[in-house]
C-alpha cells in the first residue's frame, strides 16, 4: 500500500510539474500559431516633387483571422488607412523573426546561443571552450541597423559587454573587446530577432476573403521634371518633358508610378504617425508643436513645389486667359508613367510628354521698380539680396503656348538648336494652351537705358499702420 501511495504521489508531482512548466511556457513564450504570415506588395505610388509619395500596398488574407505582415509603413500623421470590404483592425506587435545574418548586426550572445564555441583572447594562448548561454529576451524589439524596407530604422545594435559561456568548471564572462578569435562549428544561416510586425485582424463575413489595401503618405520617393526645347527652325519648336524618379523607400516590383503636379496642402507632413514603431509620444508631440518646420517646407525652392509666375515677374507679364480650362475639382494633375520595377536607391529616367508648336523670338526687357511698396527708394543692399529681381538687362526669349496635353510643372528647361546648346532657364507652371516666355541668353547687342522722372506737385500724406504714404 505504501508503495502504491508513493507511486501515486510521484505521478501527481510529475503532473504538477508539467502543469507549472506549461503555464510558465505560456506566460514567457506566448504561442502565435493562430497568426498567419502573409505578404504585402506595393501596387501603386503617386509622387509629389517635395519627397512625399502616396503609397498603396495590397495584402490578400483569403479568410478571416489574424494575419502578420513584416513590412511596416512609416506614414505621415493622419494619412494611414486600411481600405477593404471588411472592417479591418490593425495593431503593431513584437515577434521573434528569423532573418539572415547581416554584416555589422551580429550579436554573439543571442546568435550563437546553445552552440559550442572556442574563444581565443589577446595575449592568452590557451583557448576557452564552452557553450553560449541563453538569456531571457525582453519584450521590446531588437535594435537594428538599416532595417529592411518600410520598417523602422533605429540606432546601432547594442550588445552587452560580456560574452557568457557555460564551461566545464562553471561560467565564464568574457570581455568582448578582448576577443581575438572565435570559432564555431557549422554555419549560421538564420538568426532570431525581435522585430515589430503589423497584425491585421479580419472579421468573419462574406467579404473576409477580399484584398486589403494599405494607403498612406510617406517620405522617400519623389520625382524631378525637366524640359528640352528643340528649335526645329525659325518658327517651330518641339517640347519634350521627362521625369527622373529616385526611390529611397524600398523595392518596387511592377508598381504603377504616377507623377503629381500641384501645390498640395499637407499640414502634418513633418509629423510621423504614432502608429509607427519608430515614434514615441514625446517625439510625436514635439513634431506637432514644431510649426516652423511646416512653414519652411513651403517657403523653400519653388522647383520642389509649383509657381505659376515668379514674384519678380508677376507685375510685368500679363495674365493669359487663353489657356485650356482644367475642369472642376482640385488643382492637381496626376500623370501615369506606367508600371515599373525599381530597387531601393535606384533611379529612373522616363519620357513623359512631347509636343510641337509655333514660337516667336522676342526681346524681354523688364525695368524693375526703384521704390518699394511704401514709396521709399530700394537700397543697394536690398538689390544685392535678389539680383535677378532687380536686374535691368534685356534678354533674348522664346514665347509660345504649352503644346503638351498636360500642364508644364516648374522645372529646368534646356534650349537647343541643331544640336547646339543655347541656354538653360526655369520654366514655371504653365497650364495646357497657356502662353509662356523662356529666357535664352542676354541681348548683348542691344543697348538699353531706363530713367524715371517724377512729376512735381503737391501730394497728400496718408498714415496707415504707422507708415506714411504719398
């Protein structure tokens, strides 16, 4: 009887230990078997000229449930949307992911855990042989360098100072800076890293198998226009527009690329969404409160945005009302340049549009005002700050109407004739059919003289806002 009781107690103890072990394994090593890994693919990108791009990715869960996507977007605040037939819920979580080892990201303690290694230290001929000990992982993601496409990029990998080995005599704590050589049997094909992932929860229903599209604004992919004005003869020219696309976002495979021309109002383009794992609340609120960053984006070089006529020439040039109307809606133009595959940090040059039209050669002479809006003489210092605005030289120029089926956006224009370079200038925004003037060279053979004589008389002085006006 006592033997039976002892056997029963032993079996109960083993069962209790198994229950405790199972509970601990559930607490410290959660099971994610219900999550299915799926891929997402960029299907289209619409690019602005200031570094912003509207990215649309597509994932096909195929059924209801929770699905894991490794590519995490880094969206502009307020622009991330999940478009699909089902009401999808998304969250960012941290998971153990098997990745290929990359140079500069090796963590000996984590990557060689459980393997027999031989360590040779500097100035110590006797090697240390042992097994790399395993330590519990924290719940946070592993810091990495150059995290793959559409994911976070945080600082360099930080490892502990010591490499801990289990040896025949106990444990050895080896200063990593003293290691001269380390050898291990076999090869390391994959390593485990804790990485943030995107989890999509697709509810059950008749639309659960439909594709889910992830749409957001982000930085990293943009385009730059340029024009070639080829003078065929004294009356006709051919205008060609091309676009240079540079991809610093991530690999694109058979994605439709669209060029956006216009001046969009993107109020939070300097703010990263708090949904991104690279953003903390402190950084988010600091970006929200940084209004100077918003203003500086739109007050910089006009080539990165749009400008119909430069400020220095708005008064001198008449408004052309003969341009083709753009129709109703917002004043933005989308132009598709087809489907392309483009790797990260690769560039693409693609023709956009071509047209021919008549042109006239004119001499453009704009005499700048000698007084500012307050009636005071403009100082030489102010003239030196913007010499193009106050220069008085005449220019040989070309005058023509936009022959393209799309607007001419702001960009450099090169003028050629018979294979010879004539000049380069800036072409500002020109609608379809609208007249524009491009300066080619200074009219060195033409002498000009401008003088201003003020008619004397009595003038009333009016004070407005502390300034006197005559």
